[in-house]
C-alpha cells in the first residue's frame, strides 16, 4: 500500500514566524490519522500546504502521489477538505452551498446528500447568514462526505458541534473509512481521536514530536495503577519507573513507566492484593506530558490561530 | 415596555462612542470654514476685485460644477461661493456615516442583539441614532455660524449658511436611516448613503454648470436640474445673496419623509434582517449556480442589476439634456471649451462634445463597477469562502477569470444600456445623434474600464493586502488624469498614464480602432500578469 500523504522536513515561515519547522507526517492509504497539537502548533498551516493553498519554503510533500502545489486542481478532484473556519456566502442557502462545493469538486452523490442532511439535521433551505457556527460546519461536512473521494482532510471539524452531532460525525467517518477512504483529522479533542483514529501524529511548534498507533504511543507512557491489599504495601517508592506515588497503608496509587510494569507487578505479587485497577493514559495525559509540564508551552497555548 | 424605552441610555452610549469622531468632524469643518472666510476677506478686500473674480468663475462651467452658483459680490457671497458646497458635503457625510454606525453597524456586529435583549424598545436604536445625529447637525450649524461671524462676516447670512448646512445634514441622516433599514450590511448602507450624496452633488453640479448668467455677469441662475438635488437646496437658499429661507423647508420635509419611512421599516422587519424578509432559499442549487462563473454571477447579480438600472436612469437624464445644451448654451464659449476639454476634442459641435464628455463619465462608472466586482476577490479570500472553493477542483486562474468575466461583462452592459438610454432620450427631445452611435460611443469606453480591471487583478495577484486601497487609488488617478487632465492643465505625459486619455471621444470625433485595441492588449497583459502572480503566491487571509 502506498502512502496517501507523505511529508518530510516541511518548513513554512510567515515573515519572522516559523510556523512549520521541519515537520514530518506519513498517512497510509486507508487509515484514519489523528493530527493533534495545541492551537498555533501548525496544524492548519500543514493542511493548507497539503491542499496547495500555501507553498512550503522547503521540504517535500506528496498527496495521493502528486505534488500538492503543482497538481492542485487534479488532486482536488480526489479529496475533500473541511476548513477549521467554515465561511459561506450569506445569501446562498445551505443546500446551494453543499451542491456548489460538491459540484466544483467533481460531483456529489444525491442519495448520500439526503441521508447526511437527515443525519446531521440540517435545514438546507435556510440562508447561510442565519446559520450558527455548528451549522456552517455541517454544510462543509455534508458537502465533503457526500463526495466519493479517496481522501478527507478535516481541520477540527467538530469544534462547533454538539455531542449528538459529534456521534453522527464519528459514524460518518467510520463509514467512509470502511469503504477504504483515508482520513486526516486534525483535532484537539482527545476523545474524538481516541474513538476514531488508528494512527496519531502529535505536533508542537511546527515539529512532529510523536507519531504512531495509539498502542505504540501508550508504550512510551506511564500506566496509572491503583492497588489495595490486605496488608500495608511497602517498598514501591524504591522501585525503578514508579512516579507520583501516594501510599496510604494498604492502598497505593502511582504511575509507572510501561517498561517497568513487569517489575512492579512482581513486587506487588508478594502482597495479598484485593483489588488492582490500571488504565492506559488518556490522550489528554499524553498531551499534558508533551505540553503541560513545559512552562513556555503553556504560555503559547493562548496564542490561538497563530498559524492561520 | 414602550418601543422607545431605553432611548436615553442609547443616546448616551452613542455619544460616548462618538466622543472623538463627531467633535473632530464638527470642529474640523468650522476651522476649515473660518480659514476659508478669512482668506476671502484677506484676498478680496474690494468689491471690484470680487466681481472680476466671480465673473471669471461664472464663465467656467467646471467651477460652477464644483462650487455652485455665485449669489452676489459682497464678502459673504464670495465666502458662500467658495465654501458652501464643500460644507454641505461634509455635513451630509458626517450624518450618513454616523447614522449607519449607530444603526446597521450595531445590528451587523451583533451589538444590537445584546442591547435589544436588555430593557430597550425596538425603536430605541434608530431614535437614539437620529437624536444624536440631528443634535450633531445643530451643533455643526451653530459652529459654522460662529466660524463665519468670528471671521468678521455679517451674522444674518451666517445664520442662513449654518442653517442650510444643518438641515442638509439632517436630510441625509434621514436618507441614511432608510438605507440602514434596506441593506443588511453596514458597508452596503454606507455605500448607498455616500452614493446618494455623490449623485446629489453631481446632479446639482450639472444643473449649476448649465445655469444662466445674469446681466451683471456675476450671478448665475441654476437650471431646474439643481432643484432635484437635496444638496442643491442648501445652495438655492442663497445665503448672503437674495436669501430664500423657504427652500430650507425642502430638506426638512425630506427628513420627515425618510424618518417616517425608516420607522415604518423598523416595525416590519426582524433584527439583523433587511427590508426583504429572509425567505427560505432553495434547498438545492440550480444548474446555473454550479460553476465558478455561475457563483461569481450570483454573488454580483444584485449589485449589477442596481448599476444597470442606475445607468439607464442616468443615461435618460443626460440624453434629455442634449436639447438644453444646444439651445441655452450654444453661445457660451466657456461651456464649449469645458466640454471640449472634458471630451478631449478641442472644439467640436457642442452637443457632440457634451455627449462625448458624458460617455467619459459612463466609462468612469463602468470602471467603478469593475473595481467593485473585482474587490470581491479579496473579500472572498480574506476570511471568506475562497479557501474552501480553491480546495475543490477549481484552479486559481479559473476562479479569478470567473470574477473578471462578471466585471467586464457587467461593465459592457452598463455602457451599452447607458449609451442606448442616452440616445433614446436624445431622440425623444428631438436630437439626431442616433441610438447606435451612442451605444458605440459607450462601448468605446470599455477598453479603458478593462484596463482598470486588469490593474486591479494585477494588484490582487501581487499585493493582496493593499488591493482595496491601490485599486481605488488607481481608479481615482486614472480618472483625474484622463477625464480632468485637460481642465487641470496636466502635461500630456501624465495624462497618457490614464487609459481614459486614449479613448476616442465619440460622437465628437470618429472612432479610431488603434488606441482601443492597444488598451485591450494592455488590459489582457495586466490581467494575465495578475493571475500568474496569484498562482504563485500563498492564499493570504
């Protein structure tokens, strides 16, 4: 199988701001790939380069086997894009906008359009000016998903949707994935990526800091363990790989590096353990590890949209 | 809750928001007027000098067009002649922008929604805006009286002068109030109101330029055309001349009519909506919309129709003047010279020169239209849907080309209709220029408008963030150099920069294809360069 998207060492500067700083990204054909990062990390800039809307300063980018800048028009027939900020024409109706985007892309499945209108509960006869942010997003999503394309590029597509619509969105992504389409989903909603994506790339300051399957990423991270025994648990603090230990006699709570989990379990086996719960880290925790503990990173987060 | 509840608080809010803007506008106008009046006293101490100056001015229709008609030879009359037209325009624009700012702009930005959710009646917003703006006009009137009196001019004429400016400002506040109800965006409402001011200025200018000179060689009596214009009324009250106070009831009547209309409209529409209630649109697109050209046409359709109707009306008006020009002014050399200069013909038969000059005006309007249409490219790109459109299989050149087609096609339609309307009206009043000749004369302006359009595409491709300023600046420069270059006495090299300089002055001279072909080539080259630049650059929000 070829790669739907492959990016190597992508650099893009805006004046003195370096939005992308040697970014790498590989999305294999048929996968649903999560593209995570805080605001201003360069997600939108990357997607715009992949769509040929921006021209990279250096680096190599390939989309569906073509050059996204040079072959923009033919490539766009084979992909659908949902921008982060959906702007529409105030005096067109939502239905007109859907048809227009679909047609300009090269065609639209009418039956699928009706099905999606129903699923997302969008009134297509209303003028775009009367739509809320969430409804404008629905217009772009329906226009995209009613197109029979190979690749979907979605930039934070659910930021204005309510939980019910979020579920509709996830169902739709699973459907297009089941028929073999590739999806690149930029997001900072962890649960959404956890629910949908088989692979994840995490970027920060225009560089990919982590990439792999969720399982692979978890491998790099700590597991949270809560254990209760009939007798006081001792000696945990001296074990390698144990962090943030809170020991309270017979009860202990701690995080452990994945590589050291076997040693910790052997140690616990010597106590009379009543209950033991462990859970993989949430994506949120992964995120916090990359961004949360660095003070300068925390300061950057409010500069939302710096990459736009 | 009464419909007016909360008006007082909204008035205070508006005054607070305008605490800098309105005072600057009012004080600035008064300072300019005081300086202008002082300059008159300084430059023309004796009556003979003033009479000579005014006699000279009266023979130049260009001066009459810009300044209005002289009303006498004393100091005040000259101060009036030199300043009143400008002051009336300032008062009118101050009022229109302020009314739109406190009505439609509030609604568009959603501020009115927050305010409306508080304990505020539905008429309160408009009432507050009008209260503030009418009050500002009163203050402006008093300030202008003060400026004239402090410069040493008689108080009687000063009062008429100040009152004329104040009521004219008020009348245009009413016009803007209606515009703010009709249009959904503040941009459109401002454009409507500012266009109304511009058209009013132009109409009275034409009426004044064609006016009849009195035996003393100083006073000029405007033709009926000036009476059509609300800006003309302020001048027709003749401050410092044989004053006619009753004329000032006309702007007041217009104000009352407009305010009545605006409140009637407020009562009929929803917050945020325009006059036409938001009907549900089609649930699916028609075939015609589904192409870049179909989309561009749809986006420009409403304004194009507006321009076409305006062109026909204007063309009918101009055509019906042909007869008047010939009869009344055949002996006036100043008029023939001006027309010859405007048309670039040297000397020719007066009527032909007049129509050739007016075709230049239509050419300028067509170019304005093209600029307006093409600037849509930028608004679609900056924070608009262009990103999503260009992420579909629409190439950049095709997207620009669609808008360019609308711009050039619309400009051509404007020129054809304006020429035809002029010809028909001319024939109706007994002229013999011929409809086809005038249609051709109109179309001869198209290459110049196309060149302006090409320039806008070039700037859009190369300097997208500057395109709004550069496009309008380019248009103004080409109009100033091309249409008024002769009047201003600019050197030929400067005038040649403007495409309008190269348009043959049909029907005063025969059509020559050379320059038109040249302009089309230049226009195509500019547009092609702009598209090439656009294809090489980032989309820039």
